[in-house]
C-alpha cells in the first residue's frame, strides 16, 4: 500500500485498472488482518476474564475450606478417623513396597544405583567442599576476631550452612535423576517425588541453619546472645518443629499418590496443628526464660515480633480446639515456612551489610576501617559500599517477598503481574517511575563514583607521585575532583530517571529566597569551603590557631574543617570562621618557627660565659636551624636575676613543644656544668624602730566586721 501511494482524488486522473484492482485486493487483505487482530484482542480480554473468574472461584473455595469448621468434629469425624488409620497406614506401606518391588524388577544394578550412588555422590561432594574450603578456613582462623560483629556472625552461619548442606543436596539431586532415568517416576509419583525431595532439602537446610545460628563451635559467634543451655533448648525445639513441618508436608503430598479418606485427613491436620501450636508456645517460653535471650527478644521491635508469635501460637491452638483444623494447620505450616524464609533474608541482609560501613538496623557505624589515605572525599569507598549494599537489599527483598507470596498460596500469574507492575513502574505526570529505572539510575550513580575514585587514585599514584609540589595542592585537587565527580554522577543518575532539569531550575529559582534566609549559614560555610580549597590559606597538615584553639589540620571539607589538638581532640570548625576570623598559620609559607626560651641567672654571673654556653646548646640541637643563627638577647634586669632569652629558629613547628623541652633540659645541665646558678626570688624585710609591736597590736580595737 505504501508503494502504491495514496488513492487518486475524484476530480483527478484515474489510475490504471491493474493498479486499482491491486489496491482493492490489498485493502481487503488489510481489513481481514484488522478483523483478525480485533478478534484476537477480544479473545485475550475473554481469556483474562476467565482467568480472573477461575482465580476468584479458587479463592472462594479455598476461603470456605479454610474458615469453615469441620461439622461434628468430636462426635463423628474423630472416631471414624481412628477406625480408618490402620487401613491408611496399610495403604502407605503397600505403596512403598510396590515402588521398591518395581525398582527391584529393574535389576540389581539399577536397585543398587538408586540407593548407593546418591550416598557416594554426597560423600564425594563433602570431600570436594572440604578441599575447596580448606584454604579459606585456614585464612579465616588466622584472622578470626575475638568479638565478631552480628554481620560477621550472620555471614559465617550462612556460609557454614550452605557448605554443610551442599553435599546432601547433591545426593538428593542424583537420587531424583536416577529414579527418573530408570522410569520409576510416573506422572503421579513424579509430582510427589520432586516435591518431597525439595521439602527434604529445605528441612535439612533449616536444621543446619538453626545449628550454626544458635550452636556454633565458638559461643562468641552466636547471632542471638544467649547462654548455652537456653540456646540448646531453643535449638532443639526449632529442630522439632522443622521435623514436624517436614513430616506434615510429606504426608500431605502422599495424597497425590495414595487415596486418603476425609476423616483421616482431618485427624492428621488436627494432630499437626496441635504440634505446631504447642511447640511454638514452648519455643517462646524457652526464649523468655533465658536471661540474655529473653532481654534481647523483649526489647525494641523484637518485643512486637515476640508478641505476634505468641498471638500466632494462640490462634493455632484455639482454632484447632474449635474445629477449624484446616485454618490451624495452614497457619502453623506456613508460619514455619515464613520464619525460615525471613531468617534467610535477614542473614542475606547481614551479608550485604557486611560490605557497608553503615548499619541499616542499628543506625551506627560498623566495620569503619578506612585509612585517611583511602578517604577520597565525597565519592569514597564507603559511599560505593552503601550503594551496593542497598542494591543487594532490594534484590533480597524482591526475591524473598515473591517466595513468601507463593508459599501463602498466591497464584503465580497474579504475583508475576505484581512484579511486572513494580519493575516496569507507573506514570507520575511526565515522569515514568519504575524499579528498573531506579536500579539502573543507582547503577549509573555507582559507576560514576567508581570512575571518580579511579581518577583520584590515578592522580595520587601516577601524576602526583615523585613531584615536589605541595601536598596541600594534591589534596585540594583530589577533593575537588571528588566533589565534581559526585555531582556529575548524581546528575547522570537523575537524568536517566527522566527528570527535566529545566523544571528543577524553576523550582530552584523559587526556593532561592527561602534558601537564602533559612540555609544562609550552611551556604556560607559551603562557599567558604570552596574558597579554602581554591586559595589554600590553610592546608591539611598545617598547624593553626583560631578562636582560642590550636592544632593540626586533619581534613578540609566543603562545610567544615577538622583539626586535632595536642590533646588528641578532634575539633570541627565551620569554614566561615576560618574566612572571617583571624587565623594564625604556623606553616603557611614554611614549617620553620622561632622559639624563645627565657633564662634568669644570678647578678654575679659572667654574661659572656652565659652567652657562649647558651649558643653552644642551641648549635648542638639537631632541630635548630643554622640560618638564621641562634641569638642570646639580654631582656632586662629583674628583681632577683638577670633576664636573658635564647632565640632560635626550628626546622619544624610540629617539633616546637618537644624541642623547647629538650633545650631547657640541656640548658639546665650546661649551666650547672659551667657553675652558673639560677636564683630564686628573695625579699629582705627591714623593721624600723617605733614601728609595729605585739603590745601595740593587742591594744588595737577590732573594727566592725573584722575577725
């Protein structure tokens, strides 16, 4: 149709009959295809309606079965169930014996392969894992901290759990593959076998996770603080409820392969519901009985979680007693599954948190082991770690929530739709927000920070290495590149989200007045920090005095400057004070400084001998400069001594206090060797005749108010 072009107008020249016929035929084909597409759209709409109706019907039936009490539970259902239990056990035994006979019929080789090869695979896998992890374990034992953090404990428990259960998973996988290859898993049995193997692997993983979380080899590596007795009691109860969950699930799966009467199914649900409720209540009581664990469980948000678990245990027991055995069993089974998933999510969060220096839960700094040389300003390694940890947490939450929704019987089609809606986002005005775009924007931001850090390291390691320019210049350039890269990375990430910067400029202009008044001091410090970085009146390493404080400059940021006093105190000074207030910089032009040491000697001292002695002491000190030369200054005639000053110039102002002390020690020793004495203040009291006498003082009358 595009090649034919538009149809001729009525008043225009007519096209040839062949072209007109071809145009008519193509238009008919387009109309037919259009009709088919519309029919397909209608079928898609009807299919969606049928799926929604089926899901609604399924939810309705599930809700009725879950919240409907069992009629005549105690009067007729339980007695009939006890009568049918022996027959049901016989059915299960016969089904197992029949499957074993089928395996035996395949031949002795196949039979041995089914039961021996998985064991061999598990043993070989265990040996392989031990050999691979041996070097890592040796290195970790050498660097094992005496008091590990909760992040280190979580990572260790998760790693040990995976390492110990991996061979067992391998054995279960080999068992399933051999059974399937031997033709011993028919369609009905295949569903039971696969789900039973998955349930077994999950139960093994949970048991190992409980062991390494509560009962590690070293008690310092417990994730939850507790005594050994309480930890063993709680771990035993958790093992028990995990075993109950596994038996319940496997017996429930046997319904797909072996017929189970309604009464027996009700009895089974009631028994397992009672076990769930009782064991869960026992776990809570064991936790509360522990002094350390109970205090940890009943503080903060854990107290709400503890109360919620107590309510769940009460709901299970009450629902079971009142005949709602389906509801009680459903809550108990899924409480165990949910607790396992949430605990794994928490350990994965600790693993993600271990690469970050800021704890999300506690809000305090952890693992903050960066050296000053590694601090690259704004885009530091700490910022990169936080971004990576945040991305990992988002992935953990997304996967964990999806698994929990599927465990709680939500339909995969609905869950998939929710995931797509969250991932591909929604329209907010002219801005399209989605999890995908947010994650990519964070990735762009992290990549920008990584590139900035690479440029900073390249400048530090290649450009500035071996050059004789000032270290303060290096630091200013490095910090400036850091902040520039941070801003550019942020703008790149924001622009990927589709934010219009023209709108931001309008908003910024509208807020400029409010910012000028409300954030005046902050912007004042910011601009002052830029001035300090550009003009460099003070540099990192300078010894300064400002506002009655003095110390060494440790860090200059765009808002404040950090100095360290001689008492090892860190003082944060706003940059505006360094611009507006007088600042004494002992090391602005060079590191040398003048030091004056006062010396007082007796009036009978040979002053030339004193001059020679003091100059010799100054010239022999390694920290005193030869030029300008030391000078002995006659300061004046004191009340008790002749006052002199030894004026010297030191190489490094940082050695001022130490050099002054060393010089005074040496001067004292040299004066003693030269026989020059240092007088102490003396006063002579002369009493004139007719002056004050004790008798005259006794006759004086005390004045008012005297004592």
